[in-house]
């Protein structure tokens, strides 16, 4: 498919040379374990929208599911490798734990993460590489991975779904600012009470929006906000944009989190989950936000304290919370952010974890996963620098907190 190869070319500029310590011979007979979400009856759906729908040989829309296995099964089996795929990932009797010990490669996705905890890594005696089919590798205990089997490589498909997430962020901001969900509920339920919804519906124009994290997603969010004529576009990040990009977007860095939050009407979280961001938006930090502000989190569920956010909505401190990330995933039925509402009975724009798994994004992360696997199986190990999170016992990425730097982002 022409669009597939175009995407692959975009994803695979080789920028790294293999490290000398890694074997350069092709491998055979190895076990690949993949943990993906179940597509069920939807796994046979093919694209019906946009250029993907024009393909004469359409692939399934849900490439990243247990049923479709990122399109890897035949390719791996033809090379003599074993592929085990499951969605059963929790607890000691899960399929995940059963196959953990002999898997040399583990592939998982943030949408249905196979959590590679310290305890699980200790059991994974053969594990050499953990591939994230997507972006965000916090489901792996990265410090423990650095100490496992001489350093497990943790690698992801950088950039594969950043546009998908940025679009979801924009949508969520507008849904909350304009009070869309309660208005749509009225339309569907046969009600008509304009006052009830219009009393909490505003314009985005003239408001201040800020992103925590201005990497690939955060920057794209700011760029997409530019035509909305916001009062200010701000960001908080220890890796600043260069001055030309700042002036092109018309945004400013605020180095102090408390000052940053005190200026924003809308805050969007676009940084990875690591030890400095876990639980960051707890009672104290939410308290630094403006009264009635909106918080959007498409980064990771554990960056916010779910009870603190639910309480802030209830008290009126926050007028809206939205996004698509939860901890753990799948979110339990009693997760408070499924049901939390603001003082007017609205303000909740949560969805299951879907923003980065659009049909278009799945094509890109399936291709990117295969390209990484190909580098591993061939023994070339010519990974893109920007895909590497940890390797050889240390951090390559600079996005997982300020620490000793080895290059890459
Ligand atoms: P990126 O690596 O391009 O940018 C992350 C930025 O966050 C970096 O500039 C980094 O310096 C900054 N950062 C790290 N710690 C910070 C802190 N304590 N305070 C402020 N900034 C901090 O990553 P990208 O592609 O923009 O993705 C960001 C995150 O979004 C991912 O790590 C993942 O958790 C999440 N994500 C969610 C998806 C979804 O489907 N909901 C899909 C893709 C990513």
C-alpha cells in the first residue's frame, strides 16, 4: 500500500550506528510475546473513511489487536520464530506471566499495557527487548529494566500517534469549554433546556492555555491552538523550545509550575509518567490552578491523583476534567473519574484510552514495531535514536526526567 511505505519511510530514517556490544548475527527460533487489546467482533472491520478506505487490499482497521497482531504472525513464523499473543495480562496465572520466562521479545501497547514490574522483570530471564507499540513506556519499570539481564532495551515508535493525540486534546478542550457533553445528552434524551447548558458554555478565544510538557504532542497542541486567538499560550518543561519555534507559535515558557498553573484557564498534560510526574496533580498542585480551570490529561492516568481531581470537580475548583488515560488500564468499573462531575452536573470528558490508537495511528505503530523487530532479529540493532528509552543499562531518552544524559529525546 503506497501510504504504508510513505509512512514507513517517514518513521525509519536510520540515525544510529549499532553499539559494538550487541551481536550482529541474525536470530532464529526466538519467542516473541505480545500483549494487545482484544478487538472482538470489530477486529474484522476495514477502513471506511479517508485514504485508507481507498486501498484495493484493505488491512483490518484494528491492526493493534490480539486478533490482528500488528500484522506480524506470518512474517515472524516464516522466519522460524514463535509468536504468542494475549490480552490476559493481570495476576500470576495470566498468559502474560506464563510466557514471561522464555520470551526474548515483549511487545505491548499503552492501550492495554502488559505492566513489566520489577517483580515480573525478575522472572523474565530471557528478555532482551521490550517494544512499545505506541508512545509512552512507563508500563515498564525502567530502572529495573536497566538492571535486568545486563540491561533490557526499552524502545517505542516515537511520533507514531502524536498528531492523533494532539487532535484529541483540542477536541477535549473544546468539548469542556463549550459544555458539549451535557448538551449532547439533552439532544439524545429528548430534552430541550438551553439555559441549563448555555450557562456553563464559553468561548476558547481570550483564555490562557498551557501545556505541561512541550515535546512532540505538547508542541503540536500549541500549534493547533494558535488560530483560536487565545490570550496566552504557555508551557512548562525543562527542555525549552528554541526561540524561533516559540515566536512562530507565539507561546512562552513559564519556568515555575505554580506561576504557570496560576495563569492558565486550561491546562493540558503532555509529559511522560516518571518518578517526578507520578501523582503530580494531587490536592496541593490542583490547588495552585485557577478556580474553575479545566484540566485535560491524555498523558498518563497516574500523573493525576484521581480522588483529588474528583474532589476538585465536586467543589468547583475545577470546572472540567477530560482525557483518555487511567490507572490501571482497563479502568475498574468503580474508578471515580468515570463518574466525577462539576457543580453543574457536567465537566466530564473522559473516554477509554483511544486518542493514540486511531485507525491511522495503528498503521504507523504496526509498521514502526515491525521495523524495530527487523533491526533486532537481523542483529543489526540500527534503531532510531529517538525511539530508544533505555538501552545497555542506562537512559537514552531525556524525556523521562532530568538525569544523566546519553543523547536522544
Ligand atoms: P516527547 O518525549 O516528545 O515529549 C515529552 C516532553 O515532556 C519532553 O519535552 C520532556 O522534557 C517533557 N517532560 C518530562 N518530564 C516533565 C516534567 N516533569 N514537567 C514538564 N515537562 C516534562 O513525548 P510525546 O510524544 O510528546 O508524548 C508525551 C507523552 O504522551 C508520552 O510519554 C505518553 O505518556 C503520552 N501519550 C499518550 C497517548 C495516548 O494515546 N493518550 C499516545 C502517545 C503518547
